[in-house]
C-alpha cells in the first residue's frame, strides 16, 4: 500500500511541478501577483511529495518487500541495514529518485529564502527549477519507475552488487548529487536573469551562496568517490580518468570557474554575460554527466544498471535544457548591459586568467571523455583515452593556475601591482623552494616531478597563510607590527577571507598528496605462510590464510604482519576475497594500514590449492592528503557560507564604501 | 591604458590559452591514444611490435598457465584467431577461461602480447563491450541467447555490467 501511495505522490509531484513551472509565466502575462505567489508553496509541495515517494521506496527496501521489482533486483534479507538503505540509491531508478529529491530540495530551499532573493527573480528561478523537476519526474515515471510491482513476488532478492555494499558508497551519491544538482539553482538564476533581461551585483550576490553550497558538496562527493575507488576496487589508484569520474570533474571545474567569476561580478560589475554563460555550462555539464552515467553509452566502473533506451530520453532532456538555455542566451544576452573592462594586472584580471585556464582544462577533459564516443559513432574505430592523454593535456593547464592562485589573492582590485604582490609572496617562493630542494636531496635519483609537486603544494599553502597574515598586518598607515593587533585583525577578517584562504590551502594539500604518489612503491609475490613481500620501507609477512564469515558473504582472509625494513613492528593488515553467494560474485577486499598520512595497501590475489596466495603490497606516501585536502577545500567553502554577507536568507546590505586605508573587502 | 589595449590584452590571452589547450589536445591525440584490436584484426593487419594497443577477446579454454612469481600465460581468442598473452600481476576476480577480457600492452618481436593491464567485468555474463562488438561483427556471439537481430543497436553486453577489477603491473 505504502508503495502505491509513494507512486501516487510522485505523480502528484509531477503535476505540482507543472503548476509551479506554468503559473508564474501565466502570472507574468496577466499581471496577477497572487498567481505568481503560487510558485513558492508549489515548490514546497513538490518537495514534500517527492520526499514521501523516496521514503516509501526506502520503506520497501528496509522491509524487504519483494513484490517491488526494484527491491527484488537490489536487495536481500541478509543484507545489513545500512546497505538496505543505501541500496535505495544503489540502482538506476532509486538514484534518479534521489536526483529529483535533491532537485526539489533546492527548489524548496529557494522558495524559503525570501530575504536574500528579490521576489521577481525568485519566482523566475522557481519556474525554471520546476521545469527541470517536471521533466526528470516524467523521466522516472515513464522509463524508470522504482515502484513497479512484480507478481508473483519471489521469496528472496538478488542482492546489491557487492562492490556497492560499502559505507563509502552509501554516502557518495547523495553528496555528489547535492553538488551536481545544486548547480541547477545557478542555472535557474542564469535563465531567470535572461528572461528578466536584467543582471547586476544583486543577482551575483544572490547566486553566490548557492554556487558555493553546490561546489562544496561536489568537492566532498568527488573526494568520497575517489577514496571509495581507491580502497574498494583493489588496484590502488585514486583517480583513473574514467568517463564517469570525468563526468563529475567537469561540472566541478566549471563550477569552480563560476564561483570565481561571480566574485568579479559582485565586486566589479564586470564579466556579466560570461558568468551567465558559465552558470548555464556548469549545469549543462552536470546533465551531460547524468547522461554519461545513466545512458550506458560508456563502459566504465560505474555503469551498473544502465539501459540505452533511457539514454534517448535523457538525450532529449539534454537537448531541451542545454539547447534551450543556450538559444535563450544567444537571443537575450546582447540585451544585457555589459560590464566594464578592467586592467589586466588586478585581482579581477587574475580571476579572468583563472577562468580561462579552468575552462581550457575543462575543455580538454570534455574532449578526452567524449571524443572516443564520437569517433566510434562516426568511424566504428574503438580507442581508449586514458591517463596519458589527461596527464599531457590537463596537467600543463592546471600548473599555471596553481602559480596564479596566491598572486590573485595578493593583487588588489582595479589596479594591482605585480611587483608588490611578488614581494609579498617572497616568503612563499623561498619556503617552497626549500621544500622542493630538501625533498629532491632526500630522494636523490627518484622521480623529478614529485619534489616539484611538493614545492607547488607548499607554495600554495604558504601563499594562503601569507594572504591572511598580510591582510591582518594591514597596509599603508594602518600597518601594524604589534602581534596582538595582528591577531585581533586576523580574527576580525571576514569569514569569506578565511574560507578563501582555507580552500586555496586545501588545493595545496591535495597537490602535496598527488606529489607523494611519485614515490609510491609496490611489491608483488606468491606467498606461503611465513613468506614476505616488500614495498618501499615496509615488509609484510604472511601469518596465515583463513576463512571468515560476514552477514551475507564468506571471506578467505590473508592475515599479514607489517614491519619496517629495520624490523620494527608497524601493525597488522588483513586482505580478503569475499564471496557473495546471493550473486555468486567474488570481490577483493583490500587491507589498509595508515601510518601518519601515508598508507600501506595490501591486495589479495588468487588463493592456490596448495595454500599459497598472490599478494600485491603498495606503499602510498602522503596519499591521505589527497582526500584531506579536498575536505579542507570543502570546509573553506562551508566557512565562506557562514560569512554574514553570504548567508542564505540574510538581509541584503548595500556595501559601504571602504576607507582607502582599510583592508580591501574580499 | 586605453580601453582598446585592455580589450586587446583580454582577447590575446584568451586566444593564447585556448591555442595552448588545442595544441596539447592535438599532440596528445597523436601520441597517447590506444586503439582496440581483436585477435582477428591483429592476425589480419599485423600490429607492429612495440605499438601499444588494447586486445580484447575470450580467454581460450585450457590456455591459462600459471608460472612462478605471479607470472601467467594465456591466450585471447575471438574464435577466428588467437593471440598468446603474458602477464605478471594479480588477475581480476572474474578472470577465468571462457571469460571476456580486455588486456592492454604491446606485442613483442615473437608475437606474444605482453600485457601490463588486464580488465574484466564483475558479472558472470559479462563480456567487455569491445569484445562483444568484435564477436558480434563476426556473428560468433549473440546477445540474450540468440534473440538478437544483426540490426540491433550496439549496446553493453550486460545490463548489470560493472567494470569490477583491473589489474595493473
């Protein structure tokens, strides 16, 4: 019964979103203000309906209601509760339901943010948002109904793909979708601005927090997915340039660019048309990502439960929203009042460079991801574009960006002084050089790029710290040498200044982690109990191989003891092969031992009849910094959001003219 | 600085970065792209030794020989032609005889494919898309127990195929 009500609620959401999309347009023609106000309650209603539908499906999964097709295909009574819940979005239908749930959540959120978004803009945003919701709910109801029944109901389900039975994967999709789908608000703002034909600093200030929320969640989601792939897929890499990974990376890069261009727009009333275009492109890339993952066109780690027939529907949605919004852009953009030009050497000049490099980097990822597909369609020639392509295209475009980051922060708005900025960053250059040289000296004969990478990371972190430091010290007449005053000023800096510095330092931390992988080592051996395999400074000894039983799997586990080359004990690590009888599938479970921010990674190979095993051991120096850095970046985004000026729903205050001696507002 | 020269600088820097990106993409296209070949294509066209490519097909029944120190030899076939493969490393969980796989590596002078990566999919019925297409092209393999007509669109072999495991040297 609950399942049918859930299905009904979804249909109701379809109708409500249609009301929400159509009524404001009608109101705009008839001038009926009351009719326009329908959008807000409709957004809340849509969200409530979809939430109910989602809860109904969750109930079916938790209660193991095997009369529901979706539950049969993805659940099992013996499955632990957490995976019964995460199994709701561990499949196509459920994950699309989560997608629209988050879409509706953002819609309801905008409807509630009455103070921070001007009424006409808000109504238009809700209208655009509702049209996206309508089309995607229609997609679910017509092609991917999660509530379909099956008769007769089987006694047991097929279980969830064991690879997806993992705590990391339980939270990865919701985080990722909060990011992906969150950009729909930026998109809706852009389209609303085009409809209204008006775009100004108020618009930029209104859209910024939403972009920042989406960006922060997307950062977390990508990091979570990367960590999951690292330990669950058992081959020890943290990024594979897999099409699905690229699908989430592209909106992230474009979103990063958008985040920076809205700052320019808010402060300097420039880059307006570009910002609108970027907002459209960012969400378009999110849609392309959804298409790539959900259409099954690309073979990939993530292409579970994909169906090409659905691809056609999503392709239609793509054409509608990307084509539609770009046409609207082409038609309306010339009517938007252009912003002014500005000096190349200035904060805004640096941000334009940031945008240029980010967009170029995004374009290389786009080409590398979609070119093989296009080529196969046109010529039937199959190619694979792997890490060498991206290392050769993406990395050279990302490196200049890393150099610019601290510079951009050190330059003033309007007219910057590059020599003064370089002088302020002198300490960062010097310390980074020391880090690089020391690292190179300690690991002489090792990889060249790794010490260089460490230097880059150090430069970014120190550059961010210097930014806070020099702003706290002050400029000109207000410059202070007193540490107490400096501290008080640092505490008094806007949260967004701290957030920016933190996020940029996070990038530096990620770079450190990536650089560390230059020194990664591995060992491979066939072992009998007592046998040893070495990787880097560590040696693993196989103690024994034995069976172990989990709730819904049986595991053959290799128990290993780790020591340093000198013989000091480090700890134990266990890696196993898990056999899931429900799916008759075997999955390797890697074993991890964390030492500081480095990890030792063991992966079990074949277990031979004579009791010997294949074992691969990796030493991954600094690897945890990659994900810690991403967490720091997201924390920086979160910190910025708590800034008085950024709070969703905070009163909009006209910015007072700052006295010339004061620190320039971020 | 005049408005004109500001605009010029903006346009020039846009042009420079985009030209850089384009140049990088083009040079990467010519250098770091890996083609997919079936054993029949290898036999017919003769891939020169040392050229990196992806070899896809079925692991031939009875061909897997495990050597010491995690060395393994097997043959990849599309039933028309067979290519011997050498690999050192852990094989994916679903690697077995009769299973579809994709291996990446190079041919040596003796015509043996030296793989540094072996991919298999995490599904009993799985066949890598490239392999399925290559076999279908020869009419050797049909999807869904022979219900398929030749005109049917190319699609992944299994609705539930997850690229589960990859082993790399």
